[in-house]
């Protein structure tokens, strides 16, 4: 079983180490080397319409899965509580459907966000500043 540990950083290091998930809260991004060992850098934006990072006592988790469809390895896996859990390789049709679902999720999120009115967005922004 492959394990991955968390390293919190402000900016991503030039050289990533195997078995480390680097997370920058300030820049809302995560990065790691592909779990298959091919050496590809995997960068994941963090946010309400992107990947979700959780730090558990057992180790870090990222949701949804990592699908390296544009890489030669085509690895597909989950990072769950510090463990790499392998998933199946997707067909081109599954990849297209997954990308379309991601786009619909983003469109829905932003449509809902902007439907609330500008004053709600300002209020949320002020609350986020106060809680930081």
C-alpha cells in the first residue's frame, strides 16, 4: 500500500518529493508526484468547484479522484486518509462525461452564487476576512 504524507507550504517547491502531498492554503492549490511513480507533477486547484482537501489524523485526503488522463500512465486513484487507493482506468467516453459533469457543477455553483445578489457576496467576503 502506498502512503502519502502532508506538507503545508506557502508556494510549491521546484522539486516535489514522492509520497508527499503539498498544500498551499494561501494559493488554494495542492501538488504531488503521480502515485504510479512515473514522475509526472499533478496539480489540483482547491475550492468549492474543484478538489476538496481534508487533513485527517491518519493523513490527507483529496476529493474527487485524481485522473491523469492526459499523461501516458493514465493513472486513476484516490488520496484517502494518507493512502493511495487505485481506481479503474476510464474510457474516453467516461472521461468526456466526467468533464461535462464537472463543467455543469461549476456552472450551477456560480449561477447560484451570483443569483443571491451582490450584497450577499459582499457579506460573505466580509465574514471570510473576519474569520481568517
